[in-house]
């Protein structure tokens, strides 16, 4: 059975465009994987704690079952159990929301989701598919503001470290550039979502 991990991170609970497109993505994937199990993680409604001295100490203790790693281990287990990871992320100050960064800090763990080798880091989550649903008020995929884009580039770097290279991005850009731009961005994102294909490992 296919398992889909659905991560939400927008603090705009009423009008978020990522929260509008994410369910369209999930619906599309469910049509391709009937009976799929969905794991929902809303990082705003149920925030993951940011890195604390206790968490850091547990991570470097050498004890994978340390008390401070209970939540981290649960989040990592969800990743390993999932075939598809859908990440909803608006752009906040040119990057991702801090709640999403906190989740990443819990799941990007040496010897757990990646390891260091003589050839460099090796990801341990190979064979999975990631779909990024990204929104921004302006246009950052091209043009003069492209250098300020630290949203998609960061997420791709993280998942690449974890061994995931099958990454597709649905962009919802320019939503603060007028009603017409916003409507066009949403229409384009929905069309992209409806055309998604699940790549079974």
C-alpha cells in the first residue's frame, strides 16, 4: 500500500494558497494510488519544537533511543514509511516558515536519514518522491529577484542530502501582484497538480 506524508506549514489558515493546492495534489495522487494511506502533519496547528539544548544533546549522545529523541524518531519513522512526501510551503522572508525548518531539524539526522562516507554524504531515504507546493507574493523563479529565492533551493538541497532526487515543484507565484496574477497562479498550479504522475520506486 502506498503511503503519502502530507506536510502543511502556512500560518494563514483561512486564505493560504498552499493550503488550497495541497489537497488537490493529494486528491490527484489518491486517484493513482487507490487505498493510499495519508499521514497528515500540520506544523502550525501542532508545531514541532525548535532545536533545544536537550534535543541537541540527545542527537550527539550516541544513544538513538535517548528520551529527547522520541518525537524525532517518530518523525523519521513517518518519512521511512512514506512513498511520497508532499510539502506545502509559503515563502516567508525569502525562505521557508520556521515551523517547517523545525521539522527538518528533527528529520535530517546523521546515521539516521543520511550518513557520512569517504565519498561524501549518502542519503538513506532513496526511492521516494517529493512534491513541493510553494507560494510567494512575488516572482522568484526568474528575473532580478531570483538570487533572493531560498525556498525551493533549500528544500531541494535538504532532500538531496537525504537521498531523494525525484522532486517536483508546483509554484504559485505572484499572489500579491494583483487579483489577476493571483488567479492565474492558482489556475496554473491546479493544472500542474492535476497532471502529476506518481513514480513508483
